[in-house]
């Protein structure tokens, strides 16, 4: 506690870096996954290919993937963000596609009978009804991304991992505890918040 009081500015800076890196990765992964998930929901072949490729990426050990990216993008935040995007794709694409495929066919037919085109049906019917499953995928991806951001300190990506590994190298227990607990609290806060959003969406579509 004494170390935290004396170094709260350092912890806040590391927390800010952690949120920036993980948040950027999650937003980028979602931007890539949403159109791919929509496409996959419409085409089984695309579903198999995208989940196959993203599944392979998901199985690569974290440190190995970070190391493989060094010759391509070097050290730093870009390395970590790309790795986290790769790890998130399978979760997000699968949930987007699954959510869209679980929209009742009779609801879609009714919307089509009212004169809606494919784009309107997607925006007004399918995506809102699939939203709870999509947010559930975001929850899993967010926790994964926050965890990987800790390890990404090895490639100079910043974040709370810097405090943890600095404490480990100097055998400073207080720094390890502060960094680890801050990362855990961030993960729990994000998970609980997204869970609340998911529950609200489920009630809205019930």
C-alpha cells in the first residue's frame, strides 16, 4: 500500500496504457470481425474458412506470436495490438455468425414481407436480435485481450505488465501485487459491465 501511495501516478499511467492498447485492439478486432461474421452467417464455406484460419491463430502461444511479429512490426504497441486482434478474431467472428444464424426465419420473412431490403433487415432486425450473443463474444474477447496486454509488456507495449515484470525482476512484492490486482480489477470491471449490457439486450429482445 505504501508503494502504491508513493507511485500512484506511475500506476495510473500504466493503467491508461493498458486500457488504450487493449481497447484499440478490441475495437479493431470487432471492426474486422463484424463484416466477416455477417458474411460467414450467409455462407457456410466462408464460415469454415474464417473459423479455420482464426482458430489456428488462436492456438498459437502468446509469446510465440509476439516474437513472430517482431521482424514484421518490431517492438511496441503495434506488435501487441496485432497479436490481440489475431487472438480475438475466432471468438468474435463465431459469435457474430452464430447470433445472426439464430435469428428466427419467420421474423426475417415477416420483415421481407413488409418490403424491407436485405440491408434494412440486417440493420433493423438481425443485428439487434443477434446483439446479446455478439456482446457475449465481446466479453470473452475483452478478458482475453486484457490478459494478453499484461504479457505484451515483454515487447515494450507498456501497460500494467511493466509494473508486474519490474517487480518480479527486482523481487519487489508490492509492485507485483499492485500490477496484478489492477489488471484483475480491470478485467472484472469490463466483464461485469459487458455482462450487464448483455442482460439488458436479452431482456429487450425477449
